């Protein structure tokens, strides 16, 4: 094939996107169960997921949005009664997971709020975690983040001084206050900080 022949070949066309399905109560139930099989969810978050499907169906098929919202409310109420949805349990599990990854209490509260978890429920989840971990959640989380990203005491000794301000800034961007960041970055014995945390419980 010569150069002219190559230029004459039309570009491959991407397959057309399938139109959204028309929602029904059964379709929403199937979608909700499929989502919950894959992800933990708060009630508010699952409502948003399902309402997006209602909105797409309204645009494509003229589905009544208010009727779709009623179907979702009835479905979620049934799931809450059965225990399939439990915002308190979700908040506790999400809080523990974020803390293990090094999230500050401020970031945890923001993440929970983004999933529709209220301040009272978020505070309960944080209080429950304090009972298990210790009173200073930000200290243990900052140490976990420093270890995961090799900041401060987890750097090679010959790099620590040159990277100190950078490490302090990294912890600050993650939502930790100056004093917590300083204690972690300047720690000579991070395990000792954890032991102090345990002794104060």
C-alpha cells in the first residue's frame, strides 16, 4: 500500500454509546444491590448514585424525576430497616480505613461529609477510634503517613536535614497542624512516640 492509500483509509470509529436504560423500581433495586456488592456506602451516597440514573432516564425516556426519587426513598428506607445500609457502621469503617492510611481527623471529617455523613456521626466514629488507638489520632495518622511516604525519621539519615521543610509542608498539606508535623518530622524514635501515645490511654 502506498502513502496515498494509507491516507485514504478512514479512521476507525468508536462504538456508539448505549443509551441509558429506563429506570423502574426493579432496575433501581438491581443497581443498588450491584453497587453495594462492590462498594461500602452511606445512605446519602447511594441515593446520589441512584438519582444519577434517574436523571439520565429522565433525559432519555422522560422518566418522572419525582417518582424516581420516591422509588429511591422507599428502597433506601427498606435497606436501612433491614440493616443493609447503616451509616454508623459505614462511618466507623471508613474512619478506620482512612486513619490507617494516614488521614488527619480534619480530612476524615471532610471525606465523611462528602459521603453524606453528618457531623454527629463523624464525631462518634472518631471517638470510637480513639478508644482503640489512643487520644491523639492525628499523631498516629501523621506517623502512618510519614512511614508510607518515607518522610522525616523514615528517610535516610543523610537526607533528613535537607528535606525537613519539604516533609513539614507535606504533612501540613495533609491537614496536620504545625506541632504534630514538627514532632513527627523531628522524631528520633517514631516508635517511642507511639509508645507514649499508648501509655497515655
